[in-house]
């Protein structure tokens, strides 16, 4: 199997999420906990965005509940505020605020 650059990035992100302490392991106790944090966009594809927190942790963000106009113009490296709730090993976002002019 030949790994593309995107495949390598996805593997790195999945590995980082699996070993990070920012998002707890999937548990019903953590699911639904409200969160709001600043981060930098690592990548966006369809309804998924991965961001890096100021502490350097990669976090997967489900954008399915966010209006597309809140994130359609974001580019890699853009600073954002993510609001939502913990869900499994990521965040189900309800709002993405760009900190870029």
C-alpha cells in the first residue's frame, strides 16, 4: 500500500487523537460536555476539521451542525474559536468563529 501525503497526515492526526489527553476516551460521562477553545486550523475536508490547540493538541471537529458560511472561507493556519460539545474522541461543533480579519 502506498501512502500519499494526505494519508500520512490523516494517520498522524488519528494517532495524535488516540494518545492526546485533551479529548478523553469515548465515554457517556464526557459526551455532551460543553467546550469552547481557541485553535489553529490544520485542515478541513467536507464536514470535518482538525485544529491544533494552543497547547499543541490535535482535535477533530465535526462541522455537521455548523452553518457552512461559518467555515467555508477558512484556510489552513487560520485562528478560530470552536464552540460545541465533546462527542466520542472529538468535538461536535455548534459554532466556528474566525479570528482572522
